[in-house]
């Protein structure tokens, strides 16, 4: 018998003390993925604001990792920030068009 297979798995109740908002690592690209709380902190926004932006389609692109779990990559956060860059307060920027639909 393999010694590793005889080890007991930790009890699910024992994990309740862990912080829920922890970055996830993508092994293939070594790029970090961030949950809503960490992505919001990187953007200096509240998690609720980022959730609303996700609902309206006005925030950074995100990965859907399950029915209720989403993650943001450094690349999509940087991409979104770059799209928000302006030279003046009157600069409207480029039209935000996704799939031919103005947003």
C-alpha cells in the first residue's frame, strides 16, 4: 500500500479558519489569479463595486471558475486599467466596444 494513500484528508470543518480570499496559482503560465477581494484591493476599489462592474460588464474581464467563483488575472487587470487611461478629464477615450456592441 502506498504510504501517501493511507494519510487521512483534513476534516472540512478544520478548514473554516482559513481566509477565503487567497490568490490561486495557474501552474501552466505561473500567472496569479485573484478572487474578487484581492482584485478589488489591487484596483483600490471595494469588492462590491467590482461585483457591480462585473454584472454591468464595465469592469475587467474575468474567469468563471464554477457557478459562483470568479477570478481575475494580472493581465486582465492591467488590460482594463490601460483602457481607462486618459490625458485629461474631458478625454472620452476610445469607445468601449465588445463584440460590435457599444457599452
